[in-house]
């Protein structure tokens, strides 16, 4: 049984169809990449999967259960956790304090999460520190979050997500706004997580994920137009056609040339 599936998922905004008849299947322990030009419906699809939007039609199933009408928080309690394009952390709090609400939530629904929630002797501070160790931010525990680099705030956001015990982790452009050095740091963490949790990642920096994901799906105008092995997908004529008419596929000319060399 697939971990998550969608059946004929559609989302209309007035006369605009942002997601159009999407049938998606995500297998347990798979790492799936979703790419597509700006406005192709990728983030709207994430919002439908995670309950931030209700579909105009179609259904969403998680672990075989119909969750189409469930609230976002109920989906989180089932193990579906996401991040956002813009880093969402509490900048005015200390770094470790960001984790307190998530750890409290996680403990409510999961009485044993990772190793740091298995001991009743652990305080919230202990649990927060262990979560920060997962992303190598324990040295910044007492720093004000606003003082962190943008890349480290992205790592903190991922730590928040991990503290919710995800079965499925959905990452919406985790490399957006990051330097090459920060991208390498975040990608190194994701490679470690790959063996622990099912991951779906939306990303414009295709060169950063092509060797990371197991499968690649391409969206255009609300449809999934191609999916499969990443190297084969990037050679697909329809994928190239939808991108070469738009300029959003690569943010640097060097990345475009590298892709052309693969064709």
C-alpha cells in the first residue's frame, strides 16, 4: 500500500484551475522530487495534501485512510509534516525555545519519538537540545533566532518538523534564498534523513536534487506531465518544451548548460 495517494485532485480559484486531475502515489521510504515552472501548481498541490486547501474535487489518502476533509493539525498528528517556501520560525525567541511547542505536541500524540522522548526524566530543554543536535545547531541553543543565518534558520525549521515525528516530510523549496554553502549543508542533512523518513521535495534548483531523489515528477499548468527516473525525466521532450518556453527552470546559465549536456 502506498503511503499517500491522490485520486483526481482538482483545485479551482475562480476561473483558474491551479491543480488539474492529479493522480499521485508516494511510496513509503521513497524520496520524490516535484519540479515545474513557476505557477505550475506545485505549492497548491502541497496545500491540498496537507489540508491548507480543500480540493474542488478529488480525494487524498494517507496510509489508506481518506483524509480529504481532515484539518492540517489532524494530518500532522498522523505523521504528515511540511515546511514552507519562506522559513517559518519564531525570530524573537531563543533557538531552543522554538522547539517547545512542537515537542509538546509530539509528546501528546507520540509517547516515544526518536530517542529523546523515550525517557520520562528528560526535560523539555533536554528534548530541545537533542532535536538541535540532529541539525547540528546545539551550539546556538541560547542564541536569539534572528541572529542565525538564513540557512541555519532553515535547518531550525527542519528540526521543528522532525520533532513532530513525521512519517511523510514535505519540503517546499528548502534551498530557496540559500547560498551554495548553505545548500550543501542542508542537502547533507536531508541525505541523512532519507533513510529515516519518506520525503517529498519541491525545488527549482534541479541540479541540487537530481541525484538525491529516487523519482521525479514534473508539473505544468496544474498537470503532472511526466514522472519517473530523474535522468530520463530531464531528457523528456515535453519537459524540455514546457521549460524552454519559460525562464524559471534554472537560476544560473551554467545550470542550464549542464542540463543541455545531458540531452
